[in-house]
């Protein structure tokens, strides 16, 4: 028997969230956590969770599985079971809409801030903007991000400052465009990040790296951005403001 | 490269691999680690996650399956949906489609790998540009009448008021099994005939679903019920178009009509749910 505990909350019915216990026969095959949720939903149709591609590509089913953030569809039961027990909760730190479904607004707001699109106002060539294989390779480890939010919602700095710290996912994408040789807005991108909160709330806690189901390393990308900021013309105002302003801001809060 | 049917034939004729002889192996190791990891990173990742196989060293177990709709809502190059009235293409004002949902006819009868992106990006952009132009030149959509609104809410209201009927999940499984068995990679008239008859029964169920959870907040049961009804429409269109097309072309492989027949079938099949 599997002993499954799932975070349940329906704002129309429940005053408080609670953990609901389910027991089902342990499947013969090693199934994915998402398959398990589908099995449960067959008998309890009120259980809500997001999913779409079921192959680790769309980023819909990020959740907290036995204490670790991950994508339900590519997390095998055998990887996460503690004995026969499995606890599933929504991604931590974001408001819960219902059950395992969180409100991603804050996450997307941060993503939007970094202007996640190519900026290049030179006249487009007849066919396409070419890039050498070497320059294209600079985007490896960055472009694969599927915005599942597993990293940002595992980051204590993001929990504290979800409105001002861009968070690991957004910063990985910020670096993706900073590293892109076809993008011509490096300076303004760096200017936008040159405040005490956007980048500098990252203290290298590395939860993001442990959480990323695609094996990416936001912490490394953040390091690269910090280096670019220090080398760039915006360096002075950050060094000056980082410690002092941040301290003041925190005190004011 | 083998065609789809060769691969399935191997399995059907008992030359499949594994305990149940239900798959074949795709051997890619001759490409080497560099090519595989740089050119096919997605395939490598999927193989490792789901089949526990690293294509650099071992063959990947594969079966032919359906993973893309070559057809869809007929559109012109601006993404405008159209229908056919008295043998004329007539656009449907305000209705646009792009990507897999649309059929702008870039793929023919068998899409090549990577081209779904082309479809999305090129025609998604074209549709956006067109809509922007339309709107800024004062064009647009006529506003809906009350009866239009009632019509489109009918399905939703019926679900919301349901007090008995069929559960969504088993009906969905039935639909999947029917499509897999009768309209899969290999098609044959007698099987498809059975399938079309089975679909009639499933329609009855899909139209009479019971929604036990009627809450408003992120109700995925409701979405799944509505989705199932949409699946059904697409499945039926696919089934009827496949059953009627007495030839083989692209991904449509019939073993009772194995040849391509340009004299009679060099055309699109248009499915109109009303007629
Ligand atoms: S390394 Fe930075 S971004 Fe990653 S979890 Fe730690 S504080 Fe957050
Ligand atoms: S970096 Fe990884 S964990 Fe973070 S959003 Fe992207 S894919 Fe998800
Ligand atoms: S369902 Fe798409 S990533 Fe899991």
C-alpha cells in the first residue's frame, strides 16, 4: 500500500488547507508522480493540479514532492518514496489557488521585468540573423529553461522579496539575453538590474541548482551577471548602494 | 529511412523486440556522443527519463504513434479561418487559428520533424500582424447576439447542471482505445467501419457527462470534461476523413488501399460537423 498525503485547499469550501490521506495499492511498475495523481483523480475528481505535456517540456506540473521541488511527470515514484510514503504539496512561497495549483503572477512579473525577448533594432536581414556555432553555444544551459518555477520557489531570497528580487528563473533568462550576441541592449539590460534587490538578493544558497529538474544552474548565471555588473559602467552605484541601501530598506520594512 | 508502416509491420508480423514483442529498437549510437548530445538533446533526455536508455550506448525502444495533427481548422496565410459555401472559400469573420490547431497546408500529408515550429512562428506572426492591421483600420468582429451567447454557453450550462451521467475519465479512455485500435498507424476499411460505429456510442456518452465537482476555483474536472468533448469532435473528424479516403498518402496508411491515388484524392477532406 502507498501512503499518500496531498495538500488540499478549495477556497470555496475550506477555511484552512489540510493534508488529505489516500491509500492505494502500490503499482507494479515504477510510475511517475503525475501518473499517480491521475490515478487518484479517477476516484477523487476534485483533486486539482496543472499538467499538460507529461514529458518535462511544458513546465506546468512543478510541485513539492517529499520536500523537494520537481516536475511530477518526470519524477519516478522510486526516486522519491520514503518507505511507502509520499507527501505532495504545492510549490512553496506562492499563493495557493487550489490544491496543488499556485498563483504564478509574482513569478511571471519578475520574468517580464527582464524583457525576455531579443532586442535588436538594426534592420533585419533578408532571411535571418545568423549566429556562429560558438556564439550559439553560449546559450546552452540557458535556453532549456521551461519556466517551471521549481528554482525560484525553492529560493529563500525569493520567498522574502518576491516583488523585488528577480529570482533564479528570471535571472537565468536575463543572462540568456545578455549572453546572446544578437541582442544589442546589454547596457540597458544591466542598468535595469543594477539595484540592490534585482540580482543582489542572491546569496548563493544554491537551492535553485538542487531544484532545477532540467539540470540547469541559475546560480552560475547569476554569478556571470554580477561579474558583468561589476565590470560595467553601472558598477559604482551598485557597490555603493548594495550594502547600505539594502540595509536601510530592510530596516524600514 | 523506414516509413511508418514498415516499422509497425515488423511488430505486427511478430518480429518486435522485448518480452511482448511490442516495440522495435532505434539504434543511434553510430552518430556518436557529440552529435547526439548537441543535435538531439531532447531525444536523449526523453530516452533516459522514460526508457532508462542512453542513446549514445544503447538502442531506444520505440513504437509508432500519433503525435501531431496534420489537419485542423482551415486557414489562409493570414490565419483567417475559412469554410466552404457553394464551392467557394468563405472566411469566418473574427476566427483565427495558427499552429497545430490550424491547417494552412504547409505539411501536406506528413509533417517533417521541426516543421511544427515553422507553422507556429511564421503563421502565428502573420495572424498577429493581420489582426493588428484589421483592428487599426476599423475592421473587427461583429458583436455577438444573445442567441449566439446562449448557444456557446449551452455545453457549459449542461455540465454545470448535470445530476447524473458518465464520468469523464473512463469515456476518455474509451475514446483513446477506439482511436488507437481503429484509426492508428495502420488503417483498414473494415476496422474503421467498426470504429466509426463505436464513435457513435461514445458520442452519446461524451454529450452526457456528469460533473460531480461544480466549484468555481480552478476546477480541472470541468476543463477535462469540456476537453473530452473537444477531443471527440476532432476524433470523429479524423475518423470519418480517414474512413472515406480510399488511398494511402503520407501518414494515412491503409493496407486495403496501399497506393497513393492522385486521380481521385489529390485534395483536402473538409469535415463539417453540422452537415
Ligand atoms: S543561489 Fe541565489 S537564486 Fe539560487 S537559491 Fe540561492 S539565493 Fe536563490
Ligand atoms: S531554471 Fe530550471 S527550475 Fe528554474 S524555471 Fe527554469 S527549468 Fe525550472
Ligand atoms: S506536464 Fe509538462 S512538464 Fe510536467
